[in-house]
C-alpha cells in the first residue's frame, strides 16, 4: 500500500530522472525489509518449501517386547 502511495506521488509531481530513481530506491529498501522480516519470522525465504510437520503418531511398524 505504501509503495502505491510512492507511485502516485511520483506521477503527480513533475517527472524527472531523480524522482524515478528515488522511487526505485524506496521500492528496493521496502522489498529488502519485507524479505528480512519474513526470514526472521518464518525462518525461511518465501521461495523455499515449508518443512512438513513431524508425525505425532507412534510408529506402528515396531512390535513391543513383553518383559515378563
């Protein structure tokens, strides 16, 4: 949403190379911060697959040994 506000501000003001460069720099900073925050919170990059949750059910292939 904030990127859209920067784009609108750039379109409304007098177009110049400097305003386009400033807009591009702001977009790069916000993208970097967004990725950094996601890695910090989720522990992975957005393009990495999620790790499957471990099975909580006991292993049914093993037979318990009776100690009599």
